[in-house]
C-alpha cells in the first residue's frame, strides 16, 4: 500500500509541476496596460492598435451605409410597381456609390473595396435594366445590389468587431 501512496504522490507532484510550466506569461510578467483590460477580446484589440485614420474611415463607412440602406425598400416597391421613380432612386444610389469609391480605404478596410465595386456594377446594371424596361433583369440586378450591399455591411461589422474599432454600426434592418 505504501508503494501506491508513493506513486500517487509522485504523480500528483508531476502534475503540479507540469501545470506550473505552461508556456506563456504569468500575470506578473504581462504588460501593465494589458493587465488593465477586462477580457481576452480587449487584449486582442489592444494588440491590434487602432489608428485614428481607421476609426475615421469606419465612421465614413457607417455614414455611407446609413445613407444607402433606406433607399432599398422603396426601390424594390418602385421596381415591382413599374414606377418612374425607380430610375431616379437608382441614379441617386449610383451617385452615392461613385462618390464613396473616390475615398481611399485604410487598413483594415482595404479588401472591402472589391465588394463595393460589385455593388456599384450591380446598380449600373439595374439602371440599364430599368432603362430597357426589362422587369426580370430589374429584379435580378436589384437582388444582386441589395445582396452585395448587405455583404459589404456584414463584412464591415465583422472588421469592426475583429479590430475593436469604435464606430456606429449601420442599421441593417431587413430590406424588402
């Protein structure tokens, strides 16, 4: 029985030693700034070090998305109702999109430009379909434009979350 107690005691000591030798910093060795942060996500955001430029650009995107999203509901109704107002709304959305494309993206938003360009192309195709009075094409390009706008907004929100950038989240209410 003594042998079993000795084995258990040795095993317990080994387990304690192994858990004490975990790779990483002990709380005493961590940077004082990191110690002040409340959770792991805050620590990750701290390490990514946001810039004033990225926060300003994030706010610009948020403002832009807040401007374009209200158009979609009425635009869909005007397309289905064959209203002449659909062409006017599409032209306004194209103007907003072209204006936004002139702004220079900053890290970490550089990759969003491809999604935005797809959105702009879908709007231009929608405008062409409205001019040709082709309802099937209008529906197709309207759906693609709303889809790419939603994808852009979701990717934007994902980047905000990942990098811990503080900016207003756009209203992503359902587009019908």
